[in-house]
C-alpha cells in the first residue's frame, strides 16, 4: 500500500499568533505549487493553542493546502480541569492532527503510557488523527534496548484501540537523544525502530493495517538529512521541531523528493 508521506512541524512553545500567521503564509507561498507540492505529501504544522484560531481563519480563507493541529489534547471531555483543552474544542477549530505523548510531555508533565492511551482515544473520539510520539532516551539507546523500550510505548499508547481507529493513527519515532541536539539518528537507526514499530502493528492488528500506517521519524531533521531518512522503507515522514520554525527550511524538508535525486 502506498503511504502518503507526512511532514509535520511541531512548533513547541514558539511564535505568537501574529508570527504564526506570518509563518503559515510564507510556508504556503513557498509551497504554492499545490499540484506539485501537495500531490503526494501532506504538510502540517502544530502551533500553540493560542494560534489555532488565526491559523484556521487563514487556511480557510485562502484555501491553503497546509494542514494543522495541536501539540496536546486533554484526556477529559469537559469539566473542572483548569488549563486543559478538549478534543471537541480542537475539532471546532478544524484541527486535523494532534501530537500525543511527546517526550517533552512525558518528561515535564509526567505523562504515562495510560495517559497517552487516553489522549489517543480522545483524539479519535473527536475525529482528529493522533500523532503518537514514542522513543528512547540516551541511556536506553546505549544499552541497546531502543526497540523493546519503544515497542512497549507503542503497546501502551494503543492499548484498547480498535483496528478501525488504529488504521489511521500516525506514530512518530523520536529518540530523545536526537531532539533539539543536532544529533540526527542515522537512516539505519531510524529504519531499525520504525520497521520494528510496523512489525508490532502487524502483531497487534494485521499486516495490511500495519502496511497502511504512517510511521514518522523526528529528532534534529533538517533539509540536509531528510532525503536519506525518507529513502528508508519504513520512514513515512518527519516530525520536525526547530527546523519547522523557518519556512524556507521547512518547505525544503517538505520537498524532500527534489533532493532525493542522486542518493
Ligand atoms: P527538533 O527537530 O528540534 O530536534 O525537535 C524534534 C521534535 O521534538 C519534534 O516533535
């Protein structure tokens, strides 16, 4: 099955809504050849909650092909949960995607696999595609346990998720040691774990479902490294942090095919 690559930019805690609007406009202009730039690749950005309404307005008014979503979602439907943002609120803002279980959420907000599973469910309950983030820290990588560690996170995040939802999930393999460090995983490192994730999906569900699920790589992705990563059979896109804040650089990443020539 041909999987449509997904290049998603996680803006993290950066850009106010005016800067976000400007950045989306610039990105859309750089990728203005919609027939060419969006024919076989989905491009998405994940701004702060405070920018979502502005981004929605811009994307709708100018019919931009850029997709967007949030960086987090509440596991709760509504109620006394101060500071939380519900899936229904994100859906009203037209979010296509939401990142779930990013390592920064796991690390700084103590999100467990159970919480990640609840948020994955909350996303699907509201028609939003969760980008489930998994990946090992440096100590685990040094011990050579990256595959088993990451697969346990996949098991946790997808616990109880029926096949008719799992077929649409996106999984992002983001080794923590590669995030924001400039130390991108080698294509072989990325392939090892992304391939293992697909293998686990085949075990949890079936081979056909696993074949259709997009598995992304994230961690210091740049335009100079994307083509080699995308050449791996089980890497279906990228979750880009720092480099997605620069529209020129992010557009080059989205156009990875242009620099795959000569690999
Ligand atoms: P960097 O691309 O800045 O390393 O961040 C990766 C990431 O965490 C995306 O979610």
